[in-house]
């Protein structure tokens, strides 16, 4: 009930400053109140994990897993942290986040700014030991450092898997951010086949000591041609990857043309990406083998949008931009509606 006032205050501040401030407040608030738990909704079992409800927080909001305690109290069925890279990196020059309020949208070109995999491990271990996220399925979104050559990118994903496999409930391979030069080329052809083969092999090696294999998901872009979606589905099936997240932000500006900040470089998120995400989810649902789960994300800003994504073939859902605009009450509305 307080969020509309809180948002007005936060929206008076620069976007990235208000983002960082909110994370600090959420961290202290969550740790003060202790462990939260998901809202009870429609239980879902996918890739060996049970979710109290199918609505999660998308990666990007909590890049360093610093506010797990706060997000665990919001009712989400799962929380995905990151994107994290092996080494800390500052990301792109500021300003790099822009609001488009008339469209309920954001543009960002953050560039995987994060404190690195070792700091993330420490944060997750602390949260696990304190019990702040014991009831939450916790995913980790993995990326590559900007200065790692594309031909060596797989090594960065392997480092993330090795350092975090015993504290993550699943991994997402982020191959689709538009803010790391060349990254999206890893979604196609021989590059994709080679990368997926290597990470799948590493998944099995990490589980060979008796530990459960940590599920692997691939996050794809909404701007793919139909033939590219087909190639991804084929390679996911061949490598026996455990799921797909569709989609990341878009580089298209068709839906926001003429708006202030619309010409800023970066990825556009929020309702303007909804139709692209729905189209990609529908295509993947038709192309992937039965039983390969899809996480639908992109423009889910209401119960009806959530229902549409489920109808398109998604098994789980994620929100980010709409959570910033509407706050925790949106989580309750969606979980109750679905």
C-alpha cells in the first residue's frame, strides 16, 4: 500500500541511484525481519525443483545477491541473481539506465557491472547460513567478462559453474544481453553448439562426486529470426540443456519511437517487449521436446499478461521492470490470479 508513495520519491532520483538505494534498504529490511517464504500458489515442479508458485524475479535487479533476504519476503516463488562474471567489472559508463514512464519501460546498458563470482559466493553463503533464503529457489545468471575474447567465453561460464554449483539451485547462461559486445553471436551456429556441449559436460563432472546436477538454462534474445529460434531449440535438445528463458531485453524501438530516451543505446524492457517475448515463447514451445521447461519473461505487468505467457507455453514466469513500476503488490495479484 505504501509503494505508490515510495515510487514517487524514488522516481525523483536518477534511475541507477534509486536502484542502488532500494537494494540497500531491501537488504537491511529483509535481514532485520529474517526469513521470508513464497506466497502459496499453483505449485510447479520443473527441472527437479519444486516452486511454491511459478512467479520469479528476473536477473539484473540484484546483480550481487546482496538483497536476497528482502526479495525472499516479497512472495516470489524463485529469485534469480546476477548477471555475475568471473572477475569484478564496473560495467559501461554512466548514465546507463533510463526510464520511459509513459510506456512502463526501462532502457539499460549496464554492461554486467558486478563484484565478481567470489563476492557472490560469499553473499549467497551468508544468506544460506542465516536462513534468509531457505524457502526460495535461487537461480544464478552467469555471464562473461567484457574483455574475455568471444572464442574463450565458455571458460567464463565454466568458472561461474565451478565456483557456485553448491550454492545455486539452477544456472542461467546469459548469451543474449545486448550490452556486452558480440555476446549475442554465441546464440547461433557452431559457437552455440560448442558452448552448450562444454557446459553440459561440466555440469555432469560437477555432479560426479554424488552431488545433484545443477540445472542449466539458456537465456535468449527477443530479436531472433524464426530460423535462429529453431537452431537454438535444436541445440538445446541435442545438448540436453534443462530449460530456456525467453526473453532478454530488446534492441528494437518500434514500440517506443518518439519517446524521451527512446534513442538511448541498450536493452529495452517492460510492456514494449511483451509481444516479442510471447512470439519467442510460442515458437520455442512448438520446437522444443516435450518436457523442456520455458521461463517466460518480458512485459508481464498484470495477471492477464501472466496468463497470456502461460498460454503461450511458459512453465514459469519472471518479472523485473513491472516490479519497479508497480511494487510488491503485483506479485500478490499475479500469484493469486494464476
